C-alpha cells in the first residue's frame, strides 16, 4: 500500500525498520517453535508434564506474538501517515544533501 500510494522510497523504510524486522522474527520464531513442538512430540510418548510444559510455553509465545502484532499495527499506522512520512523523507534528504 505504501509503495503504490506514496513513493518507492517510503517502501524501503519497511526493510530497515527495527520494529518490522523484530515482528517478522517473532512470527517466524513462533511458527518454527510450533512446528518443532508438533514434530518432536511423538504420539507414543504421552508424558503429561511435557505436554503441559509445551502448552504453557506455546500460550506464552502466542500472547507475546499478539502483543507484537498490536504494536506493529500501531507503529505502521503512525508511520504511513502522510505528515510523518514527509517529515522522515525530508530528514533523509537533508542528510543526503549535507
């Protein structure tokens, strides 16, 4: 949306932004943890403590990812506001010209 509505220079911000990269990393990490937990748990070993621990860790990770998603949406909504975008692009242009 940003690249088509504003400028291709605005799109490069998403590749450099720490919040965007951290959010993507959290989502990929949570997905990898979930897939690893599913693949490593054998149906024959029904250790209730291990299943309970895996469930607890999964709920904690899901809660953290949900918080990261809300923060990412808030951060992105303020970053693509035209006033913030113009101020940031102006600042970058001044740095390049100096």
